[in-house]
C-alpha cells in the first residue's frame, strides 16, 4: 500500500519514476521528435564557466541518426564550423575559406564550447537520448515573456560541474525552443533554438 501511495504521489508531481517510461510533456516531445528525419535551426548560446563567459550564435543542421553540421555565425570563432558523421571525429574549418578542412577529435578544445560541450550535444536527438536515459524526469510548465511552455527537467553532468538541464518545449510543435543548464540553482548555460525547419529534407551528401 505504501508503494502504491508513493507511485501516485510521483505521478501527481509529474515525476517519472526510476525505470519508468517518460510520460507527459517528455513523452509528447519524444513522439514529435520521432517523426522528424532532419532539421535546421539557429542557436543562440550563452555559456558560463567560473568567471568566464562565451556568447555565440550557430546555424545547425541535423540528419538522423548521426549527421550534424554547425557553423559559427557570430561570436568567438565566427566563420568557423564543423561536420560530424558519427564516431569520435569531426571535420572542421577555421574561418574562411571553408574548403580548408581539419580533422579533429569530437572533444578537441577547438571543437567544443567553453564548458566542453561537443557539437553532437546541440541536437534534439541529444535531448531525446538524455530524457530516455535519465533516472528521473520532471515535467512542468513555465511562462517566459508571456508565452507558456512545457518544461522537462533531468539530471545532467559535465566536466565543469553541471547538475541538471531544463528543456522548454513549444506548445505547437512540442520541440525544444530553449535549453538551460544548471550547476545547482545557478544557470551556467542557455541555448535558444529559433527558425527551426523540420521540412529541411536533408541528405547525407549535405554533410
């Protein structure tokens, strides 16, 4: 009886129990994402590590299961970019001309952001995999600048001390519009996803 009561309380609070399938907003996102073969988006990222900050804007393209292309359109490294086709390496370029290619580790200091996040982590696929692998997921709702969003929060760790992430989902598309990374209660990273195009019809030759 005590176990049943605890389970009921968890459902009321919107918390997925250990080992349970995602529900609520998390499940709705996974269902929506399963129907998207590829997409492009712009990402405005603000990252904090100790006393350092990094502000960048990216153009991002992703094709399931593991093709990604990222171009830095503003901020440090502007004009640079990289392509990932799965595995542990990326092909990148520094500034212009873009035809000068460099092969790097996916986690090379030149291929990651200030907190060490690699380009594959910028994808909605990364969000989906994190939710499916999380020991617990909390569904909620939050209003930002007058617009209501569903939220999904789950544990997250990086080498710089992050503890959790919250993803804000559109009520229309059920796809991410914002992701916030925390160290405890401190925000150490925000990513704003705009101009999301799920009809991009990308092919492997685009990467």
